[in-house]
């Protein structure tokens, strides 16, 4: 009779609000599926108290992987326990008394800081370079700043550090203090933030201070939370590390302790890979390209409103003649022609996908006059809106 493999129960406590921790969990879960583990996910800020730890022991949990012990009580429990523990971070003073069956697995934060420094240096000469840590001192912040400083010191570049330990990250006071700090930096400047959320707070501070990005200030974050980076305005350049690999390393460290017949001495593993994903906060664009991108962005956001070419030009803050010349060179159309084309394509899609009245469609796509919309649609597509809709009902597209 075939013997079923032993199911190992492992508790995993992570801050799942962070994309990096979700990637870590994915790495752990991939390993777990191939090694017959059953995972109990504990989202932090839930922490291990004595009652929870007793429950884990009583249900047969054999190991814990965590990024945060949360309290002195939890640290005490984890120090006293012989249950295999993988801590996602540097060696902690709170856990220092534990000398066996514990592994420390972390990204190489010093290398991440150095990567940020080298990347900014590759983007040109700056009158000042800065670093924005968390206002709450932590090991990750200290190591990334150390790597950033070391990489720049070899080039003779001093680092200006934002320091306001009494202020909560992201608070109104913090953003205002960041704004004042940014005004003191000689421009052009380049700044690395500890991680992406901190970088987005920096972008807000720059907006309040009237500091233009990337013309006056280049900004880079870390951990490459794609949702945050792509939603940022402008989009945020960030340092990406393979946190799925980090999760796999954590699982392998746990497996090593589970399979050992003796208590292993404390050991550590570091993930070294880091690469930069460049977005708008570090992209130096020629003035003409920036102008066109700004015009296209404005039109894309507002073409369903009754805007005109005049509105676009006023938004750009340049002469009508210059705006039209740059726009026609880049797109082959005048500003008005481009706006109309966007509206016509929107009308076409709504005729294909809805039964809305033509009057409603015309107005919802930015046309002030239904007759004007009908005439220009006929000229563009060679048929009336009604004829176009009939083709759609008969299963034909044009």
C-alpha cells in the first residue's frame, strides 16, 4: 500500500498590504505545494500572543515564517520556543537570545541602496542628492541609506538626508516638512526614497513645493509595487527585487530545519538581485516631447467635455502657433482634428456596443451639436450613424 507523504503545517505571518510580501507568500506557497506543506496565513498586524501560539502548537504547527513579531511579548515567546522560525529581516536584538532553529532571510538592502545611487548617477550631474528614509528608524532604512551613501561616497558626492523622527510618515506635517526640505535642495536634484509609498509621499511634497519632476528633481523608489508606481503622477521609477525568490529562500530555510535531526545554529540568507524599472520620474524628455505628451494626456482626459484647441493651448501655457506646429509634426494632425478623431472613435464604439439614442451618444462624446456630429461622422465613415448601427445589428463591422 502506497504511503502518503507527511503533511507539514507551517504558519506564515506577513504584511499582505505590501506587494513585496504578497510576492514572498507566492514564493512560499509554490514551495509548499511541491513539498506537501499546509500553510496557515496570518495577516499582520495580527501578532503572535501566547494564546495564538498555544493554538498553533496544539494544531500541530511545525514552523513559523514571519516578517514581524509585533511586540515584546511575541518576541519573548519566539525566543523561548524551539519551533523552527524563519524571520524575514536582519538579525533582531529582540531575537538575539535565540541561537538555534532560527534563520534570517532578507533582501540585500545595502545593495538596493547602492543600486539606487548608481542609477541616479547614470542620469547626469546634479547639484544635490538626497535620501528620504522612514521617520521610524528600522534596519531596512538604515541599510538602504548605508548602501546609497557608500556608492556615492566613492564618487565624492555628499548625501542630504531628510530626518524628522517625531513626525508620522505621510501625515500632513510630514508632507509639509518634506516640501520645505525639497526647497532647500539645490536644483537639479536627485532623491531616493526608502520604498515606493515613501516616494509617492515625496511626489506629493514636490507638488506642494512647486518642484517640477523630472526637470528639477529626479525621484526613485524601491520594491516596485507596480500598482502604486503606475498610479503615481508622474509614474514612479523603482528598484525591483525578486521577492518571489525571497519566499522560496525562506521556505528552503524552513525545510532545512524541519529535516534536521538536531537543532541547527542560527543562520542567515540574503537575496542579492535588484534591477531598476524606469518610469517618468527619472525620464528626461526633450521639451517638445514633454509638450506633446502633456497635450495628449489633457485631450485623453477631457475630450468627452466640450473642449477646444484653445483649451489645450491654454493648458500648455505656450503660444498657439508653437503648440500647433509641435502637435502636427508629432501626430500629423492639428489639435482640433485629433480631438474630433477621439470623439468619433468614441461615438463609433458606443454605436457598436450600446442602444443609447444618437442624441445621447453625441453629447456624451463631447459634441455640442448633434447635427455637427452626424455630418462629421458621415464624412469620416461614409455612412450615417443610423446606417452604421444597422450594420452592427446585422453582424457586420466596419
